[in-house]
C-alpha cells in the first residue's frame, strides 16, 4: 500500500527556484542547460510567465517509508493559499506557461521521480488550466514528444486536439513534437467536461492514494 501524499498547489516563489531547478535537471536532464536558475528568476519577474508548484511539508517525506500520515486536503485555492512557511516545504512538482494575448502556452510540467504516477502531474495540469482561465485565456496550447503517448492520452482526455507538429523539436535526440491545443476553455461545454474530470481526479486520488505505489 502506498502512503498518502498530502500536498498543495500554489504559485511559485523565488525561494522555490533551487528545488524547481533540481526537479528540472531530473526530469529533463538532456535539456537542463537551457533552464538555469537565473532564467527562472527572470520569468518570475515577467508578467507573461506563470509558474505553480506542488509542495508538501518536509517531514512528509517520511511517508515514503510507509509511516502513517494524517489526512488533509491535497489541493487548496491556487491564488490565495498560504499554509506554512516555505522553509518547511518540499517541492515535488511544478508547471508553467506563457500568456500571450488570449493564449496560454504550457512550457513545462514536471514531477519528482519518486512521486510519479500518483496524480500529481494531472493535478498540476488541472491547476494550469484553471489559472489560464482566471487570467482570461481562451486557448491553451502545448508541445509533447511524439513518443509520449501517455501524456498525449491525458491531454486528449481534457479536450486537447493535435493541431500540428514541430519536426526535430527536441535537441537531445531530434525527436518531433506534437502540437496540441484546447480552444474555448471558458465555454460552457469545456468547463462542464473539465469540472467533471477534476472531480473524478479528486475522488480517485483522494480515495486511492493509499492503494497505489510510488515509483
């Protein structure tokens, strides 16, 4: 049985950058040279860039050893939650996008390797869509490796469609990127589907976290 992972998603702060860079190096080792800590500092001061982090209390790391944990809500309001000092936080994932007129272009979603496959990446994806809508974006776009069929399936589940490709987009191996887009994210139909998926995600990982296995 997997110990429960209690975490929140909130806007990224300057003091989060070292941990974010660590996750970046781990998740995108071949591309990390293009994402320095200084670049994240610049982005935090750029009105067009938005980043969020998933974090847990540092003492929560002991949960990975199987110790019992108290239940607590895993997701708090994205723009207003301020629970405990950042010095007590362990960043377990992050996501970011650039806002250009009415389009939010997702640039990164990454999770620490020992927190994969427990719904955190999808939770970050949900928060990105919510924040994009709050910032009046109507379109969300992203690139994904042509070989990453799992990610493509997740995006399609949320209404994203393949709209093109970028040949030899990834510098490490020259792999093509699939360009995907979701239009009219503020529409009644999109939001109805999105809210249903968000509820399903919360129910699944709120009830099944103790039944999965961290890998």
